[in-house]
């Protein structure tokens, strides 16, 4: 294949894999920055994410005009399909590009606490980012790329209630 054909193939692979994947893994702020799993939508040749606001997903350190590394997993098997470098652009609230992205994002947002006011909240308190592919790599990594989970306040590790073992034993007897 020629270089032009390879570039077209890579672009098509990035687009199809990203469209079909429910999550993308995004690393910002250099090669040692944290990696975050983000839900997204594909609009006009780029992945769009919303976050960094109350009740929304935390975004990695992504500045307007910077680059990010995006890894796309297979929706079926969960394995890595393709990785690509993205140009990051923060969309201005209420701009034409922002409205087009948000129209798609709001349809994919699950369990929003304020369904009717969600778009206004995004405009006031959140960031909508456009991740435009620059280059792609289908080379598989040598290692597993596993990393310890990032610290979060969402963990609720507590002892189980004292009555739970008795309740479970009672259910087992009924079967």
C-alpha cells in the first residue's frame, strides 16, 4: 500500500473504532500524565467529551491547543484496537461547533441529575472538548498498560452490615 492509502486506512480505522467504542482512554499532560476513561461521541470527524463540572466526568489535564494520546478499546472484547494522537480544542459555549457537539452528547448522557437544565449547566460550568485525530498507531504494546486506579472520592469501602450473612444464608435455604 502507498503512504496515502495507509493514511486513509488509519483514518478510517480511528473513526470506526472510536464511533463503536463506548469509552476512550485519554492521556494528557505528557507521557506520565494520568489516563482517564471517558465517554464520548463522534461528531464531524472528531471525538467530543464533556466534563470538569459538578456531576460530570473528570477530564485529564487537557489544555486548548495541546495534544492528547487516545486509546480505543474494542466494545466486544475490551482489548486495545488503535491508539491515536489528538489535537485538543476547547469549544466556546453556545458556538455553532459547541451546539452541534452538545446536541449529540446530551443524547448519550445517562442519568443526568438535571435533564432539562443539563445543556445550560454544561455551558456555565463544564468544558466541551474536541479531540481531532492527527496520527494513528495500530502497533500493540509490549506490556499490559495496566495502571493503579486514580484516587477518587467515589469509593465507598465500608464493612458489610452484620445482618447480611444471615440474610444470604436464608436465601440459600429457600432455593
